[in-house]
């Protein structure tokens, strides 16, 4: 289903009035873009947001903001970033409960095509369906969707509680995490989300996922406090409340398919372990630089959009 420019006009009117402080980002923009704040519409909003962040622009309404997408190679702070090998099985980077990562294709059920039709996948039993629906649910909680878990139209998040555990064999650095989060912000901006709200989301994502050695924090209330750091490479900014002993040694992902890996990862003849997370590396300005650059981007695109 494609949403019309008439809906965009409604959204622009609503956005100009500003979001009340007692209304969540999810509830507010569901009403602004889709009129009725129902569970089904909140799930649709998250589908639009996540799918756009993953594959780039494909929808109307949008306000002319270019979203390359997480799967597209790009740059962050002048550094080349390519996240696709983590999704297509090019790298042995998925944590399936063992002592090392395994290769897993999360684009195994139609790839981008069903996403352009506002679907997670062609079917309901694939890795792709599992990943995308969990992203809808997880970001629904992060953005304060009031109907998550209250209706079959918007199920509760039932995935892994610790995002560190999910990503521990990826050895992501601050540029990779920054690029990922920036695509989420650009996707939101493409629908006309206000600068202040993008900034709130950016700060929340940064504080939760972008500091290595960060202590346990609760994201999903039912799951309680968990280790959530996704940025775990040596160059990642150090949490001011670092608990590095809680984290395992960082393991670089092995190349599973050299063609798909496209130069990312390490081969099996190279040591994949870089040692324990070190509390002596403290480039805390890195996170501040990330937030600052993200907010600057958000301000520019939203100013253009509005």
C-alpha cells in the first residue's frame, strides 16, 4: 500500500503544531501520518520507518529527504561503512548460542522486494521475517508505542533481551553503529518527523547502544536490565560507568563467503580475538561527535522538509 500526498499534507499540519510532551513519538506520528492511533496503524508506522531505514526511500508520503538505507554502502564521519555482509551471510557474525559467530542470511525471503510492499518478508518462517518483525516490535517499544503487546495487531517483542549478546560476534565500531542509527534518523526525517524528536531518538539510541562496556539497562520492561552495548570495538567511546568485566573478549567476524563479505571481516588464518574490552581507551568525545553530527543532519533535512 502506498500512502498519498494527502496524508502528507495532514502530517505537515499536525507536525507544525508540535508534539505534546505527554504523547509518545509513536502515538503522535501515527495520528499525524495515518489519522487513527490504532495498534494496526502503529505497526504500519513502524513498518514504514524500519523498512525505509533498511532499504532506503520507497514510500509516499516522504518529504524529499534521501535515505540511502542500512544495506547500502556509505560513509560515516569520512569512514567507509558496509553493513550488508552482516545481513546476507557474508560474515560469520550471527550469535546462535555458540562460542563463535555463524553465517546466516537475513535476506532469505524476498530481500528488498517485500519491504517495498510494506511487508517484512514473503513468508512468515524465514530469517528475514524473524529479523524485520523483531525490529518493528523493538523500535515500537523504543518509540513509546502505546499498543505494543495489547493487541494481536502489534505483538510484544519476544526476541533476545541483550542486544550485546545479539551483536557480540560482529565487533562493530562507532562508524558502523553511527551509520546504522543515522539511517533510522533519516528515515524518520523523510516522513517529516520534527528535529527535536529525531534528537531525542538519536540520544536514546546512542546512550543505549553506542558506549562500550556500558552497564545493564532496561529497554524492554518485561526483560529487565541487560547488557545492550552494540559498539564494542576498541575505538568505541567508553561508558562513563564502564563494566568491562561483564563483556567477553571482542571477536572479529570470520569471512564466510569472500564474495559476499566484500573485504569485511577476517579470514580463518588471522586471529579473530582482539582481547578484553579495555577501560583505558576513553574517546568519550566520539559519542558526543556522533550525537552532534546526527543532530546537525537531522536539523538540516527537517528544515529542508518543512
